[in-house]
């Protein structure tokens, strides 16, 4: 009996290892795709695409996509969709602008103007309330999310146009603009350190932060890998782990170096990094995250296991509303004004980033880092095609083909499993 059981055990172990390799290579394939696209546009644009100024602009221009993609990931994983986020960006940004610039109250002879420190939390609350309304109709009224959020897209786009009356509203305080256009203070900004640095314009503080981030990533990743091995849990082979750490470390150090030669680390990059860490923790280390994946994998089974599916679905839309509001503030700060067209088409880039990043169209599958990489794939493509001079209509053709290819690959892989 022992001799008969051993081959089966070895076969099962081989299948597990093959599945781990397949899953890991799929994730690394996305990262390699980003590197290949960056290399392609590097040669196509003569190196302009990875110049310090352009990398800084790339981060500033795509921060809203990454931020909203984190919320959209949870919605897609739960097997829903939100088409209203672009309109919510415009509506919340417009509302915040009206309060910061000020407006008269008809019939009361009162002029309302609030400081940006008060407007920012109010705007986030407004985004959460919008998410509450849409989440209620989806989770409890059982109206398909496509219909609810399509209606929301029309409603909030119309409200924005009526509120702003087709005009730009701005400008804003410099401190508010720094949310999107500001940079972290660096040692080179202080006069006392300039003699020690020989008048160098290189931002050593930014470079130090990059090095610390790489060291922490390696140490924490290695500890997690060793713990998984000790507990005999499924984990990636050592060779793939080393390869991932090497690639990520090189990429982080390169980008940090380029940013340090320009103006240092943008403040919005820190906001984005903190949110990425929070949502990576939620999706991989918390009960709520696991339950959202369970809903997308098999909702009926999740309900039978005692998961309160309606409440979690409701919360995913509330979360999406808050992140869309944050993106609206960032966009308004970057433009230094609110416009009726702000956020137009943003939902397409965000949804595309999720699917390109490995989120499944059938729910239950998707990773935070994959979505982040997918967002930067879209950003690098947009940026590179613009620098090269490709027409806006051809850019849409290329993005459509890339999105269709990503979903097709997902479906093809599922058919092989």
C-alpha cells in the first residue's frame, strides 16, 4: 500500500508545483510586458519616454488611474462593475472647487467659502455617500450594477455641467495644488545642507527613501517566503522569488534615481504608495478581502457559508466612491481648476487597467500589484504614443486592441484549466 501511495503523492506535488510556476510566471509576464513596452517606447522616442521630467509627468498623470483601479479591483473581483467613476470625479472635483473658490447663496446675501483643509474631508464624505446610494441599489435593490452606475454616470455628469454652468472654476490655494503637483521636501532644499552637498541638485533624500523601500521590500518578502515554506504552504520557487525581487528592486531604484535628478518624489506618489500597501494588505491578509474574493468565485457558496454578501457588495461601492472622490480632488489640484469635462472617459482607463492587470471578467481573480502594473502599462502606452506623435484616434485603436487581447488571454487560460 505504501508503494502504491507514493507515486500519487509525488504526482500531486508535481501538479502543485506546476500550478505555482504557472501562476507566478503569469504575474511576472505582466511585469515583463511593462518593461518591454517601456523599452519599446525608449527606442521609439529616442530616450525621451524615460527622461526624469517625463517619468515625473507619467506618475502625476496616472496617479488617479492607480488610485481608482484599487477600488475597481474589489468591485470586479466581486463580479460587478462601476461605470460612474469618471462622472463622480468631475462632480466631486466641481463641488470642492465651488466651496474653495466661494459662491453666493441666492436670497440670503451670504457668500460661502471654505478652506481646503475642510473641503477635502467633506469631498471624501460626499464620494462615500454617492457610493452608498449606488451600493444600495446594487446590493439590496438587486438592480444590475451596469444599469445603476450607467445611470449614475449620466446623472453626475449632468449635475456637474449644471453646477459649473460650462465654465472653469479656480484657481486654488497653492497648498491644495501640492496634493497633485507638490514634491516632498528634501535635504537639498535646506540651506544648511547645501555646502555639505557641494551645491548638488541631486535629491539625496528621495534616493535614500527609494533605497530604504527596496531594503524593506526584500526583507519583508524574504521573511514571508520563509514563513510560508516553514508552514508548508504553497509559495513560489526560490528562483522566481529572487528574480521578482531583482526586477522590482532594479525598477524602483531606477525610477527613484530619475526622479531624484529632477525634483524628487511627488507627494501624490506617496499617497499612491500608501494606498497600494493598504489594499494589498486588505486583499491578502484580512477576512474582508478573502470574503470579497469568495463572493466573486461563487456567491451562492459564500452565502451558504455565512458571508453577508449584500453588506460586502455595498461596502465595495462605498469604497469606490471615496477613492473616486480622492481622484477628483487630485485631478482638480493638478488642473488648478474644475471643468465640466473633468473625468470624462476615466472609467475606461481604470477598467482597462484592471483587466490588463489580470483581474478576471468572471470575478474572483485579481491582485493589487497586477492592477498597478496594468495601470502603468496604460500610462506608458498613452505617454509614449503621445510623445511619438500618434494621433488620438489611433491611440484609442491601440488601447482597444490591448484590452481585448488581455481579456481574451484570461478566457483562454481559464479554458485550459
